[in-house]
C-alpha cells in the first residue's frame, strides 16, 4: 500500500534556474512581480548545462526539433505573462524546420560555442550574498532576452555583467571575479547536491518540502499548479499579467 502524501499550505519553496533558459527567465520576471507569491520565501538556486547530473538534465540545443519549438513557446508564455516577446520571435525564425531534409538518419542539433555560464551564475551568487540576488537575476534576464524592449545583450560578456552589477548596486569587479575567486565553490556544490536530491532535469524547476519527500513542478507554465499546492486551495489560481514596475518588497 502506497504512502499518502497529504498536501497542506506551505510558506516556502526552492526555485532552480539557469540564465541560459528563456523559460526560467520568464519565471524569474513573473515571481519577482506577482503579488500572489509575495509572501512566500523563495530560495533561488542556480544550475547550468555543464552540470548535467549524468545526463539527466537535457541540453535543448542537442535537439533541432526542440529548438524549433522552444522560442515559439517562449514567446507565447511571455505574451501570457505580459512581457515583451519580440526577441523570442526573432530567435524563433532562426530555427524553422526545412521540408526538404531527411531527418530520419540521425538526431540533429545546434553546434554551440563554449559558453561560460559559471561566470554569470557565480556573479549571481555574489549578488545574492550582498542581498541583491533577485535584482541581479531579474536584470540579467531582462537584458539577455530584451524584456524591456531596450535591446538584448550578451550576459556572458564581463562588461555587460559589470554594467548590470552597477545598476543593482553591487561591486562590478567582485561580481565578474566571483567565479575565479573560489569563494562560492562550496555553495555551488551544495546547490548541485540539492538539485540531484530534488531530481532536477530542466529549468525552471520548483520544489516544496513535504513530509514524504519533495513535491516538484517543472516549467514556467506550472506556476498555477505550484501556487495551488502552496496555498492548498481547491481551484486553480489565476496568475494575471505582471506589471513591470510592481516589484514585491520581498524580492528586492
């Protein structure tokens, strides 16, 4: 006989994200502004593709079909959240499938250059230590995916990261040197262990501690289910479009 997992209201959850992911970026933007989540403690936990947990965390660029879908869906989700989706639609045009190709012989993917996401994620770890984690994460996502319509920028570029650090009020040099400093290696290793324990296979990924293990949700489009479980309500909550300026006081 299986164990019955009793649901009840909770006041906190873990949020696994990567700055590489457009869906995690949408989730960061929404959760920083959505009033329904304002009273919950959210632990931001950065993970990135080179930490693939023995292959359990998928790399979407390995699958051309997935890439052809990904930015189209990201644009839909951004529209639904009230976020500028123009850059997603531009990216989607780069991954349309051609009709005159035989896709049967082998799985096709996108050859990507080496990307040092550790630079950006360790800069986040520094920002979080300075009490500016949410502000930094939000600013990185806005700039990477042009949520404000001011133009996208490469958030793997140290100069871009320095500008973002200055924007949110943290030391720009310490931000870009966080990876090489070694100060956050143990913290990041603990994050990876936590990710493995929660069974993270993609981002955004959310985990609520329960009496018997963790209750988990994958995807920005599961925020309604997440909120329903957190509040223990009977019907699915509606999360309205967000106001860009409505930043929750708990997400500074």
